[in-house]
C-alpha cells in the first residue's frame, strides 16, 4: 500500500523523511505533515485501519495555502 500511495521517488522520499522525523504523525495527524503522509493516512483509513489519525486533503490544502 505504501508503494502505491507514495508513487515516485521524490514523494517516497518526502514520506520517509516525514515518518523518520516524526512517526507520531500517523497517530496524531498534527501539522506539519507533507501531503504524502495525508495520502497514506487516507488510504490506510479506507483499508480499515483504526489506530491512525483522521486526516483530510482539504486540511492539507488549506494549511499549504497559509504558508
């Protein structure tokens, strides 16, 4: 699933870096989180994961617009 969500090398690298720097983002969903993390959380939730943070693309987009 991670490979499918992460896509290319750049996005995979951003996802890996974000998770190494702050693995808790998977359970707390707090910002800052790259879009790749949000995409992963959304797909994990669709697959039935329940011990992860809720995350929406809208929130990610709104946060990006304010930076």
